[in-house]
């Protein structure tokens, strides 16, 4: 019986423009979603359905950090600099999950909002949720990094079998061509 890859939050790493976002909260530390549905439907008075594929591929990406994470200071510095200058810091958000559980790519991301701040008598349970705007939020299919996923293994097997079949056909055609050319040349000489 095939088993699913084992997930461990310790194997998840987040990066924005190469900067490691560490100090993740113990509960839900990552939420990523598109800003709009994939399709829009309308049913007319006569019952006919009209479906439109929507072009919007933007989204939001929220990372929740522990109160004491040094990443909060770095991100606060980015906000401060953005407010003093006319530009935005834009970079890609990358999720590295060794179990292969990530299914989306996030390109052209910049800080959209600042986290709510609350303090108590301990840092336990206090968190900072940073929100990025994602210019290009794409989904990805099965990849080579999906490990022992049975679908990936089946895909690899099919590709390997196809390549072997093509190589065999090419070898047979080539050797047959060489034999035919040899027979032709022998025929020409006699």
C-alpha cells in the first residue's frame, strides 16, 4: 500500500527575495490565496449558463511570525523605507517544503499591510501577521521534487518507457538503414 509523504513544519522554510522568514508561529503560519475565483458564471432567465474564465492571477500571502522573530524587525525596516521613498520592495516569495506539499508559486510580491500589534505579560501566543500582495500567483502540477508521490512515480515510469521505446525504434531504424545502405553498395559493386 502506498503512503503519502510525511509532513513536518520543521521542514518548511519561507523566503522573500532570498531573506529567510523564520520564527513562524506554532499554529497556522502561512495563508496564501488568489484574489478572485477562476471562473464567473451567469444563468440567464431562460436557463442558459454562461461561464467566463477570469484573467486575474493576483493574490495575497500572509505569514504569521512569533512576536520575538528577528524577521519582524527586518520587515518593519522595509515598511519604514517604503514609506520614506516612492518605490516598493518587490521580490518572489518562495516556500521550501521538503515533503513536496506546496502547490503554488508567488512572483512579484510586496508588503501590502502591517501586522496588528498586541502585547501581554508573555510573548507566548503573541504574533505578527504580515500580508504581501502577489502580482502573479500560479499553481504548479506534479514536479520532480514531489518525492515518492505515486502519481509522480507513474509519470516518471511512463516517460522512461516512452524514451526507451523511442531509442529502440531509432536504433532499429538506424541499424536497418545501415544494413540497407550496405546491401545497396554491395549491389552497386557487383
